[in-house]
C-alpha cells in the first residue's frame, strides 16, 4: 500500500523545482558572449532558413523554437536528427543555417549528423551544455546551456537542461525580432487565427456590422422605445437626431423608469435617456472596445463613423469572438 503524501510536501517539491530551475536559468546569463551576438548577426544577414535539429527531449525543444522563430519573422524548419541521416538532409539548402541542440553534445546520432552538415558547408550553431563535446568543438558558434544538475531527484530526466535550451531559443527569437524591428502589425500577419489574431486584427466594424442598429428619435414615445429595444435584441437603443447621437436608453433605464413612474404615457425618449453616452469609432480595434467596457463597467457601446451613428457593439460580441 502506497504511503499518502501530504499536500504540503507536494507544494514544497513544486516550489523547489521552480526555484532551482530559476536559479539555473539566471546563471546562463553569464555564458552569453560574442559568439551569441555574431550568430544573431549571421542569421539576420542570411537569405536562407534556420534549420533546427535535435533528438529526444531536445527535439521537442527544437520544435518549439522553430514555431517561435516562424511566428516572429525568421523562417525556420525542424529536422529530426535521426531522420536527417535517413533522407531528411535533403531539407537543407545552401544558404540555410543549422542549429543543433544536444545537452551532452556526444550522442551517437549527433556524431553521425554533424560531419554530414559540415561537409555541406552550412554554418553550424550548437546549443549544448558541454562546449568541449564533439558538437561543441565542431560548431561555428556555441550557445552554452550548461546546468549544474537536473531538478529531477535522480538527476536523470531532462528538466532543467531542456528549460535552459528553451530559454536560449526564446532569447535568440527576441533578439532577432528586435533587430528586424518586428512590429505588432507584423506579428498580426503571422497570427490571423484564434484569440490572439482576433485581438490584433478584429475591428469594431467587424462586430457592429453583424448587429441590428437600434435607434429612436428624441420625441419617440416610450412604447416605441420599448419595441425598438425588444426587436433589435441588444438591450439598448441610441437616441439620434439627424443620425447624430444625442443619448442612449438601455433596458436598465426602462426598468428604473417603471420603478419610479406609474404613468409614463406622456414621457418621451429625451426624458429618460442618458446624455453623452460612451461610444467608440467604427475603425477602432475590438480589443479597445473591450477595455472601454471594462473601464466603465458597461456591456454596450454605441459606434460612430465620422461622428455619425453607425451601430452597437455588445459585450456578447466580444465573448463570441474569444476576445475576453
């Protein structure tokens, strides 16, 4: 029968893991040298791609670094070290730069692969924890990912070492995007899908065009106001004059009116509307609409186009698009 482990012991083990890995990563800063800067400059000047290879857990890290580089403007391809020596070397073109990831730098696959890469004449960058290894000595540039030990209690499972490789890859990607002046607009081009893409691309126009455009006049009677809000199903109506916004009436305004007034037959929209309502330009980003709603704790915004009433954007629209 297994001994039950207390929650405090579990939390303590997790804290130790995070703390020890954090200390190890901080130490990698001391290994950065001119070789790193020169490799970044080489990649910036290159007209080829970055081919990243590795085996085992290092291959998984290589895949993630490839994804990060591609998404930030540096064309990259993953090539598994074992597959490379069985045909995938055909991926490598003359102008490509190779990054090889290996903790020890001495695995059999790496020892077979590296001479083949060198024969083709492509620049070789090593991310390794052993700069005196076979990989380290054969490489043109070394990114030292040395860690004193794995956070694994047995010092066996790749944990701290793979975290170090990942952090170096992220540092490389950040340096490259900064040197390329890679802007948020550039980033948006590579992330058109999902919540991230929508935050970067989706505009208020995209949301408002799918909604009804509830509106009443200043002198519209309350019955007409109720019908307009009910039929357009946005919980709100703009009060307009010559298509310019004069106020807003929400279903909340109607409830408050009913609570305070027994006879509302003589009331008009102007009597219960809120003047100077919050609005947003139709060309603004959807994420800006979200921030404005959060700031003022409201669920709808009137939309304007060159100061003319153009519709409504609702909190539910943002939720549907995954903006929140």
